[in-house]
C-alpha cells in the first residue's frame, strides 16, 4: 500500500515556525492593543512563565512524544479507532479527527478542574495574576505527564493518524496562545468570532477568581463544546474580571519554585480569599452567549 500524507508528520521545523510566528505576532499585538490592565512586572512574570514552559516541554519530549509517535503509526497501520472503522475519505477523516480530539480535550480540561488530584497540578496554570500569551505555555510539567494516558486513549479510540495528531496539536498551541493573549480585538469581530472559536474575552472569563465564571468556557479550539453543554458564559465585562485563583492573590507566593511545589504544598480552598471570603459578582446572571465588551 502506498504511503499517504496521513501516515507521517510534516518536518518538525514547520510546526515550530508556525507556533513561534503566532507567538511573536501576539506579543507585538499585546503591546499595541492590550485588553486588560497589567498587575505584575511583565519581565519577571514572562521569565517565570517561560521557565514553567521549558519544564513542561522537556516532560512532553521525554514522555508523550515517544509514545504518540509510535502509537499514531500503529493506529494508521492496524486501522484502529472509530474513524478507521468508518472508512471515510481522507478529506473527511482529517477534519473529523481534529474536531473529536478537540472535544475530548474539552472533557480532559473539565476533569482537571473537577477532580481534586488533577486540580492540584492544573492550578499552577490558573494562579497567574495576569493573562497573556505566556500564560498559554505555563503548565506544570507533572500535569503534562498525567495527561499522557488520556492522549493515548484519544489516539486509539478516535483512530488518529500521525498527520492528524500533528495538525491538531499545532492548531491547539496556536489557539491557546491566541485565546490567552492580552489582545483587544475589535468588539464586533470578536462577538462574531467567539461563536466559532475561543477568543481572548471568552477565555479571560474562565481565568476569573469567581468560581462560577471559572466553571465555564472550557473549550480549546472550537467553542461548540461549551455551547453544547451549557457552559458558555460571555456576559461578564472584561474589565471587571480579576485574573487568578482567589486563594493565591499574593505575588510573593507565586515564585517559580513555589508554583512548581504547589501540587504538594496546596493546602487551602482555592475559591476563598485570604480573609476567608468567597469572591462573588454582584448581580451575576445565568450563563449567556451574549458577549460583553
């Protein structure tokens, strides 16, 4: 059987160039059109976030990457998974694989919030007191390791080819850089765009210290999973959102070493402030898909 483009990944430099280009463009736009006011020194914060990213990238390279490279080739050769059983044309299988991978990542994201053990690690991403493109790569390295069995399950159950996995991971990284970015899009554009994909205002609400707001907008690339499950919340004005986790609003507690140790040292209810009060938004309305500026 002749090898097709689905049987292999593009060269590694291609994905890296696309992701780096998106990152550089967003950093430039954040300086030109900031969406939210900054609370911390950007230089120190960026260094901390990029340090976290380096640890995560190393963990992925050592654990996930060797497994998924072999597993996708095996899935393609043995014809495992839902999409392989359906024997779809390549041009149908590829976008369906991206959509199903994105949906199952939505499920994993919900679990990282709802399962206390997983939240211990995912919390390291949320305690950032500002949110911009560097927040997108700020994940605890142990969370990346814990996600490997989930990724393997996605590949086998869906029937993910090497090219489909590469395409989805590249699009995912570009999209999380975009929706974490501190870029103010024209409001009319974003109001339309968030019906299709996750946008900065939409994801900013997910990073709020108000628990009811954090428990919404879990989608990654496409916004339909939140719309489907009734967890889409757009009706919170962006300038009223306080970024972070209520229990960790003191910058002194958010050094690189303390964030890395946080899954072990985590010892307080995350949604209560230091004075034991729980952040509430006065007049908070039920989740709505009507975007506010």
